[in-house]
């Protein structure tokens, strides 16, 4: 079917809905006296309508795909920018890493210093040196280790 010749024989009015247009053309075609001509005209109108529906569905699908593509491209650009920011932060952290001390090592060193100070206090409380006293034993038993300052326990 030639769409141009169909539209020339059946001009579409301005702002006329496609369904209304085809219905009008079919009703006009049904007024033909010859049954064979009438059937051909109705068939041609319905064929035109099917073609326009297919075109409309394809255009809508292309439009949705285009908008989805634009949305995904914008999201990709946003994620790339975020990735670059995180990469720069990571690089800065990596360059400062040799100067930093892990929390675990810092906690172990802090606890070791505290225990050493506690033992030194207990040794100073012994009299004569090397002979435990009640005070030195209390220092060893009752003074507890400190809670972690940086690590979660």
C-alpha cells in the first residue's frame, strides 16, 4: 500500500486523532456501492492504521531508549567523576601510609608502655629491692590494663 496516495485520497484534518481519522475513512469507504471496492478501501484504511500504530510504537520505543541512554550516560559520567575523586583520595592515603602507624600497633605500644610503667611502680614499691610487698602486689593485681583508646574492643 502506498501511504502517500492513501493520504492524498483521504486527507487528514488538522489535529485529527489517528483513530478518529481511520474511523472516518472506514465509514466513508462503507458508503461505496460495490462490495469489492468497499472491502478494498476498508482493508487499505486498516492496513494504514496498523502501519501507523507500528510506527508509533517504534518511535516511542526509540524515544524511551534514547532517554534511558541519556540517563545512563549521565549516571556513568557521575560515577566516573566519583571514581576519580576516590582514586585521588586513595592515592593521597597511599602516599601518606609509610608515615602512619596502624591502630593495632599503636594500641599494642600504648598497652606495653602502660604495663611497663605499672611494673616499674611495683618494683619501686618493693623493699628491699626484689622482695615483694603488700603495696607492690596490690599494684600488680588491682591496677588494670587501660581500655583501648583508638580500637574498638
